[in-house]
C-alpha cells in the first residue's frame, strides 16, 4: 500500500569551525542554490536572512543588499542564512526553506574561559521530496562551504613553547615558598597543565574573542567595514607570532646554547 505521506530526504550537517565568508564565497553559494532551484517545478528563490550584533535582523533577496551592509562596529553581522525557499505556501508551514547554508559568527551568551560559547557554527541543511535532487545539491554545496574554512591562527604548539619558559620560572619561584603552600600550588599547576594539553590537542576548543583577536582564529563576514578591519587584525596576529613569540623562543634557545657551551 502506498504511503500517503510525502517523505523527504536530504542532509543536516553541522560544523564547529572558524570561517571567512567573503563576497566570492557568498555569490558561489547563492549560485549553487539558484541553479538547483531551476530544476524544481515550483520556482523556489534565494533569500538572505541577516542578524546583527545590535539585535536587528532583516531579509533580502538581492545579494548586493547584503554586501552593501556597512558591517560597522556595534552593528556587525553575526549570523547569515542563505536559504532556498519554495513559493508553495502549504510547504512552508513547517519551515521557510527547502535548503539553506547557515553561518554563525557569534551570539551573545556568557562565556567561561572560552570553553562554553556559541560561536563559529556552520550548518548545511536540505530537505526535499526529490531524493536525487537533495543529494546532488548536498554534493555541490559542501565543497563551497568547506572553502570558507580558511581562518588562520598562531599554531597552538608554538604558544605552548612560548609559555614553557614562564612555567619553568614559576616552578623555580615556587620552591622558595613554604612546603604547605607548595603542595597547593603544585595541584593548581597540574590542573593548568592538563588544560593546556587539552587546548593543544583539541581542534574544537576556541579562544575567547579577546585572545582570538591576538592569536586567532577568527570568523568573519568579509564585507563593509570588516573588509578593512579583518586584514589589519590578521597582520597584527602575524606580527605577534613572528616578532614576539618566535623572536622570544629564538632568544631563549640562543641564550640556553650560549649558557651550556
């Protein structure tokens, strides 16, 4: 007996990665959705849903309206959803879209040392009664989304090497403390060491925004004011890595070699 319900197929994929969504990537995703929409009979259309950090949101169908957003401090874009919507109102009762790519840069929630956050999220979602159409669209969308995962950061192992001399100096200073205090401090240092190890080996843990500005990686919607601000922060991170971190490490290694020779 034929099932009277209309069954759907598709994909719902979640990424927790820093991204850089620029004009080229935005147009590519729009193009993939528009081309896929032309293969359907109900003439779906692409809608851009934008949320800003001043709690305003808006919807537009013209990509130029998105790119003309000033994206200025205090009103920066925090979320964008590129959606393929159907014109059939009956199908829109459950959701507005039949396919969408969603980017979240950050959302205002309390943080705990950057371990609990609501940032750097990307979703690819497709739901259609046409299984082949949905799977083919997924195959075309995913490479375009993966292309946006190009945010750079100071290597974590380099940060740990940079911190190592300070940890050794702290351990030496601890030896001058009373014995009962030393035990407490050693426990604290052990806990910190475990956290640093997890930080160095985990690919998911992200730095708090203040530290991400210095060491990266950062997510960015690269248009408007951000088109000038983000490259400046990238240059600052490069300078910090090479001039301060690498320079300090080389200085320590040179001093150690001179001392032992």
